[in-house]
């Protein structure tokens, strides 16, 4: 994690703390935990929501097959531009609320996996519901949803929509985080 990335992230947080949930990018410990429970050899299409400066994207990239389609969603224009430069083969978008529309534009039927760094608890109830519906409907039945949050406040909400397979605490992050590994229910 470079000083430039930290400053870019801090600037994004100060500009809009409800969209950027932390003052620093994810630690390598959190990024590693997010990608470790995904069977990457089975992933043909993946989306990362709230890609920030690419802290998780870097770890994800090392696991991907060459043919895997990757969609990165980041609202902050400066961070999104940085991601486009670093990952020219990945497709970048600005708003995860249009996830279904964007995967259709990319001619992807459904995603195998979604990784999220979105601060769901900071969002309005309407926005949170819309995002979770977009995620659920974008994933194939049995698809994996991995998200981190800074509290357990989303546990009930996520369990209403997904099967929570495990929740792991990552203390070596600022702030410490909980990683939720979920699966989309076979039927909606």
C-alpha cells in the first residue's frame, strides 16, 4: 500500500464518508481473507464492488484464469481512473446499483462470484435493499458473495437474502473487519 493510495483513499473518505467506509485501503490480511474461500478455478465471471484503490483487486488478480471476465465498480472517479490504468483488461463501472444492467451489457448471464467492500450499513435502507437485490439477482444459484463489514450489524440482513457459510474476524485491518462468506440460495 503506497502513500499515494492512502492519500487518495483518505481524500475519498473526507469527500464522502458514507460511500467510502474507511480512511485507509484494505490491509493485505483482509484482502487475502476475502479471496481465499473462492474456488477460482470455477470462476468465469466476477464483480468487485467498491474496488477503491485496488487493494483486494491485486490479490484477486493473482487467482484469476486468463479467460475470467472481471467487472470493477468504484464510485470515486480518481480511484476508478487509477484502476483503469492498473487493470486495463478489467471492465470498470461507477455504480453498483446498476450491476444487473452492466453484466447484461457485458454479455454475462450471471456472475459466479461477487466481492464487496461496500459499507452497506452507511447506506439508506432503500439503497441497501437495491444493492443486495442487484447482487442476489446477478449471482448464479449457489454463487458466492464475499463481503467485509466493520461490524456484525448486517448479519441478519444478509442471512435474509443469502446462506451465510461463515463469518471471520480480521483484526489486522484498520478498522478491524468481519468477512462474510455467503452463497446465493438455489431458488429465489
